[in-house]
C-alpha cells in the first residue's frame, strides 16, 4: 500500500488533507483506508484531541473540511462509510465537517450520528474575468471600483503581526473569546506560504496605512478564503472587497476551478460573501456525544 504522502501527490487532495497541513494543525492525526481488490476506493482523515481526559475527534482550527474522501464514487458508498466509521477509535465526542462534494446525511443518521447542513458560497472560475465581475452585486462592484482609486494592493507577508492585532480586535469588540493564539495564527500563514499554498495581501491607502489584510490557502483545484481583518484605525471602505476580488483573480490566474468563501454563521458576513456571485453549497456537519459529561459541558457552556 502506498504511503499517504504518495496518495496525496497522485490524487491531488484538498490542501486540508495534506500531511504538512495536518502536522501543522494537529499533533495526532491518522488516515483510515478502504480498498477493494487492492484498489484504493476511499479514505477517512481524522484528528484526535485530548482535553480534560476526554478524547475528541473534530476539525482542527482553521480546517473547514476533513473526513471522507472518495477516489471512486461508483461503489456502495453507504457500505464504505459504515466500514470506515467502524475503524475510528473510541471517543467521547465527535464533531466533523466534510467536503461540500459529499452529502450522506441518511447514512450518517443510520450510524447514530446527528446531522446538520451548513452553507458556503462557491464561485466557479471557469468563466471570463468580465463575467465574474459582472456577477458581483452592483453595490459591491461600486465599492471595489472606488477602493481601486484610493488603495493599492501589496504583499502582506511582513505584516502578519499587524494582521493578528486587527484580527484579535474583532473579538475584543464583540466580547468573544478568540480560539486562536498568536503563535498558531502566524504558523498557519507562514507555513502555507512556505508550501506555496498561501496568498496574503494588504490594501494600503495614500498615507501608507494598512486598511485590511486577507489570507487565503489553495490547492490544485480550489482557493479558500480563510482569514480577513480590517484596521480599526482606518476607514477601509471597500478594502476587504477589493482584496477578495484580487484573490479571485489570483485563483483564476493559477487556473484553479473554484473560489470557496468557506461559509459563516454570521448572517451579515454570509450576505457579504453571497454578494460576490457564488453558488450556495451545502456541506455536512456530523456530531455525536458518546459521553453524557461532555454533552453536559457543552450545554452549560452555551447556556
């Protein structure tokens, strides 16, 4: 059986399935394999966290998609999913979000898992640049044009510290806890850039002040919008929209097929992403409490 690194190279898996990405976001990750007649049919990638003595299988931070990946969709997928699921180690809590390409709600429910449908917006890049721009909401197009008059786009690899400060400010204003640490934030960006799988740009005004920064990651097929933040000391009108538009152009320049806005539970942000003309795509969240104590902890935390 080929090693996982060879499989990734051969099949050009999504960036979140890459060994270097998994090494970066988790200390404990493994791959389950399903073969038929010595032919690789599917894999299930998972990470295991340990917290307060509990074993948790879930998406690592800044990793929107994980879990199943099929190399052959022609066989009995219910059987394959059931077989791979049975190979998972024991856990106290499971919470996974899979790729938008796969919808197996009924199968997961039959396995005793809870299922939720989440939404992302995905933009097909297989059209001309002019059509991509035309499909953006008129208000957003106007904002981009205005921003182009006053802002310039620069590489932001040297501004990760400022990016972190802008990002952290968002949580302070909303009085929310930031799940990321400065160290992890910087590692994600720096490692992705080293692997030639990251894109980070800043919008700079006439006073040489950073207005906003956007960071994306990409593989051979898709670019994913991963992190955005604005400078609270700047006006930043249209800055994020301009940066996203430039990211879309970069993805098209690289001959990628899809720009994935990676969803948002915030209605305002989701509306902003939708305005770029992408199609609404559902992706599946599956979760299961094997421990009543972890479930109680979740209930108390959210109450």
